[in-house]
C-alpha cells in the first residue's frame, strides 16, 4: 500500500509542476496535498511535524493568493485596465493549445488586444502587455519555487 500511495504522490507532484504554468491546475495547492498524503499515508518515521505542515500550509495560501494578486496589481499599477487583465487571461487559455510558447505569446497578445480595445495608444498598450507578461513570470516563478521546496521535503523529510 505504501508503494502505491508513494507513486500516486509522485504523479500528483509532477502535475503540481504543470499547474505552475497552467491556470486551471492549482499547482501549489496540489503540492501541499502531496505533503499531506506523504504525512498521513506513509510510515510514521517519515511523518512531518504539525508545525512544519502548518507553515507549509500558510506559505501555500500566501503563494495561492499572490498568484491572483500580482498580475492584476502590476497591470493596474502601471495604468492598465481590466480589458488588459482579461485579455491576458483569455490569451493564455487560448495559447495553452499551442505549446508553452503559444501560451506566453497568447497572454502577451491578449493583453495587448485588450488594452487596444480600451484605448488607442499603441505604446501604452505594449507597455501594459509587457507588464502583464512580467506579472505572469513573477507569479509563475513563485509557484515553481514553492513546488521545488515541497519536492525537496517530499524526498528528504
């Protein structure tokens, strides 16, 4: 039973890394569930302390929250509109079907088109699209780092 649960946890851990890039899969949340799975399903000698699980849960909640706050905060801070934020999200979802590069390009183009629909200033729209791209990279990087930390503690408790 322990081998099966360990294998399932590893598969879910891999999926959590995919969730760092895809907006439909909550990567950090899934990674935390993997820690809980390892804690409750594996041998008592590999169990984590309550404090550790509490800290990792709090960090996961902060990362999850920042993932939604950072991109829209950066766009609004630089004078972007909701059209740019929504365009970036729509472009990213459409771009998922065209490889990871398509996802990044789709997000950039979605933000650009959204901003162009809101105002006619091409220079400003390109700036907002670049900031949208930066926000995505920043929030993705934070999620990815969390998943790396969870992976480390998964294999080396």
